[in-house]
C-alpha cells in the first residue's frame, strides 16, 4: 500500500533525534509520573505494584509506542487520516480517539492550571490551602491561562513552538527533580520511603486490581494508545531509530516516576503523613510538609514548577494531535486551528474546572472533573488503545513495519500488538467496569 500524500512540510519536522526524544519525553512525563504514579503506588500497597507496572510498560506499552511511531512516520499523516487510510469507515474510530483525547485534555489542563497556581502562590509566599483555593474562582483564571499557553505553543508549530519549549522545559525538569531527590535523601524518613517504594509483596500480585491499575498507568504514563506518538511520529525524519528512541523515552519516563516517588514518600514519612492519600497527595499532603520545613518555600516553588512544566509539555502533545487532524481535514492554517482549539477547550474544560471552584459543579453529588476522570480517563483511554492496536497491527503490513524498524523487532511488535495488547486491554477494562458497577 502506498503512503498517502504527506501533509508534513519541511519546516514541520523535528530538527534532530535529540529534539524529538525531548518532545516525546515531554509528552510522556507529566502529571501521571509526578503525581499520579506515587498516589497509585500508595493505593496499591507500595513496592508490590512496581513489578506489574514495569512489566506492563515493557511488554505492552513499548510495542504499541513503536507501532504508533512507525505508522505515523510511514503514512506521514494525522490520526483520523491514518485510520481512514486502511478503510474509509475506520475514520470514525480515529474521530472517537481524537474526541476522547480532547476531553481528557480539557480536564488535564484544569489540573495543569492548579499546578501553575501553586507555583505562583509559592513564589509569592502565599499560603493557601487546596480547599480554599478550590472554593474560590481562581482555578478558572489559571485554567484559561494554561489553555492559552498550550495553544500559543502549538500555534508556533513543531520547530518553533513544541520543539523550542520542550528542549528547555524537559532538561529543566530533570535538574529540578535531581535537586529534590538529593534533598529528600537528607530526610529522616528517607529509608522508610525507599523501603515503601521498593519492598515487593508478592502476595498482592494475585489481586487483579493491581494489574488493572498497572496497565492503566503504563499506557497513560507513556502517552500511548491515544495517537500522540502517531502524530509525533509523522514529524520524524528517516534516519532516526524508532525502537531506540522508544526505549530511551520509556526509561526516562520510568526513571522520573520512580524519582518522584523517592521525593514524595520520604517527605510523607518524615512528617508522619498518610501515603495512601490518593489524588490530592500533591496538593494537600505535600503542601502541609512544605509549610513545616526549612527552605519549604523554595522547595515548594521548584516542586510545583516541575509539575507545571511536566503537565504543560504533555498538554501540548495532546493538543497537537487534534491540531494536526483539524489542519488536515479543513485545510485551515496552524494559527486559526489553534485559536479554534483554545476556544473549544475553554468551553468544554470550564465544566470540570468549575467543579473544583466556588461553583462546585457536580452531578448527583460527584464533581464533574471526577466523573470525567472515571469515565473518559478510565475507559476512554483503553478503548482508544484497543482501536489503535487492532487497526494498525492488522492492517499495517508486516513489510511496511519492517521498513521502519529493523531485525527482530517487527515480529515482536506485531505479535504483541495484534493479540496480547488488545486482549489484555479488553480483560482489564471489563474487570474495571464490573468493579465499578458492583
Ligand atoms: N503521559 C502524560 C502523563 O503522564 C499524560 C498523557 C496521556 C499525555 C495521554 C498525552 C496523552 O501525565
């Protein structure tokens, strides 16, 4: 099958392997690593969770990442057209994937706004509890600003926008994380934190909920199964090795998650706080710790900056998927497309945003953001990942795959993405659904 006419112009390619890898790491490393990973570890019994997570990452998420990048580079086109390339009616699956990602982005940017808010508060020395913050209307302001920043970066294009921003923010995030990790090494609770994070308790491996949590986290954390890697793959030059880059991005992603755990758990134990605090871990537990330690203000500034940088570079990748699709479908230029997406994201995201504000927008007592996370976040992502793995592994021919990745990789990638990944995703999603209903 011949590749369709490429929409990629010369200016719209990564300028080097390094900038591509930094952008891909920027997408992968996000709130999922620094905030969600430690809280999922906390809820799933500490170190026990690490084994299924690493397994899920290397055996399932990496092959899908490689497949997405290979299809993206080979076809050189956006998600919807890539689906449509194989069969016209698959376009619907591409549209559903884009919609799921758009909805996810709309509340991801709400949280991005919170991280920005706390970076600003810490910088100005304002001590404001998360509950007071979310009972004001400030979250709306920070949300709108975050959407605008994301949109502006995307409007500047691959080289002048995404690549420039990720080349600065991703290395800066690594430096910040290293400083925080060194600091946490000096805390009295460090040993306990390390033990909590690394001591495996093999008995919990029999519990299916651990596995389902691990798979969900692996796909979310690596940004695979949503068309992000496919979109970034279309800007990839021929000379860049897809499998090596994927391994580098994955190792970086896991390292950040583990390092974040090494920063957070020692803080939690040093101050006698509760590790299994769930999603509000960063905004309540840690804030409490920062308020009570020397240099707490500096630490909290850099911690929330890190969260903000990580969230922003992930949100940029989510927006780019829809931007690429709209540009291709409508022929609109990047600027107009970005303005349209900024407006659309504000209109949709205002609902989850208001649910954590003075308006307290809820449906049957549950905040809209939580509802979206439990529906779109929990089920949308695996559904999109099932579409992507099934369509691209069965219809993208083995020899086309072999043109993108060398040696033994094509059989490994195609076997796992054809059979194992969709099967595991179906089982995990069904079991989560059953648990949710019961
Ligand atoms: N990987 C990002 C994180 O860990 C989230 C993300 C998911 C980004 C899907 C893009 C697509 O926070």
